[in-house]
């Protein structure tokens, strides 16, 4: 028979009760992170990647290639740089209907001539028919027929740089050579009821061809 135990003795198979205040001190056992130490998520974040000049050049090249292909297609297959052709017939018909002066429409021109603008206008000084052409060599040339007095018409069409340069025999008429603005030259046919001017930066053979075609 075991001797009597004190009333406050804890049984051997149970842990001894924690001393007072131990429960409140337990959470303080975990040490806080040292000052200045980044949280784990921030510590794992990788720095932002930077693009090298070579990468930027490649990206720009990738963008420019489709643009260059579209531009080449527009110019090569759609004629993007070429002036739009027009039908000059309505302007010639309007001038004939007005009957202000004899109207001549070019005939027998070689392949490659294209009319790009045409208009007929009447003013108190007289009436004028203008037709702009692109020649087979890609030059610009304008055909003017008018009953405006030559002393007003020639300075307006050839500028103050227009100077007579001698005679040019073409077809049935007698044409006069003139200088014009910049590198342009002109052929002028003076008649009692109209003046015909062929002016542009085209070469002499093309000036003569269209002048002969309207004479």
C-alpha cells in the first residue's frame, strides 16, 4: 500500500502546469525580421529586363518591312506615283460649242501620250482651252489655245522669262520658239483669231510632235 500523497501533487502521467504568464510570453518567441530586410516576395522579384539597341533595331526592321512592301506594290503595280489620266474630250467639245476660236484636237500622237488635266474657261479678256499632257518620256507639257490677245496671253503663260528665239517650220503653220519659266521651252503659233502655245519641259522632238498634231 502506497503512502498517501500530498493533495497538490500532480499525477506522474500529466505535464506540470505552466507557470503564470507563460501563455502570454509564447507568441514573442518568434523573432521579428531584422530591420531593412525585404519580405520574401520582394526579395524574389526579378529586376525589369532592359532592351539592347540591337533588339530595338530588329523590332523596328520588322515593322518597316511590311510598310516597304506595301509601298513597292502601290508604286509598281497600282501606279501610285503616276498622275491620273483624264478624258480631254469634254473640254474640247465645250470649246467648240462656245465657238470663240477655231479648236484643234491633237491627232496621230504616238503611244504613251496621256492627258492629265483639261479645262475650258471664258473671261472678259477672252476664252482659253488648256490641256495638260504627260509625254512618252514622262515629261510635262501643256497645250493652250486661246483668243486672248497675245500681248496678255504670252506673259501669262510663259511668264516674264518668255523670249522669242526664232522660227520653227512645222506642218502648215509658222511657229515661233520661245523660252519659258525655268528649263521649259515653248512653241507659239500666232494666228488672227487664236494663239496656240505648246509649253513644257519636254524635249524638242516631243514639242514638235504635238505642235504638228494640232496644226
